[in-house]
C-alpha cells in the first residue's frame, strides 16, 4: 500500500506544477477521495491560493 501512496503523491506533485492545477482536481485525477494537504507538503511545496 505504501508504494501506491508514494506513486500517487509523486504524480500529484508533478500535476500541481501546472499553473491552473487545483488540489481538488489533482486529488481526483490521482485517486485520492478528497484533497489532502499532504500531497504538496510531502514534496516541500507551499499552499498556492486559487
């Protein structure tokens, strides 16, 4: 299960680099049921206002 979570977080981090990406859209795309603040935090990113 850890492998899948790590892969999803890596994919989410890549998708969040897009200028128009929202946390909710990325979470949905990578398979998280709800947006999780741990997605960007796990990669050292800071919150970006929408």
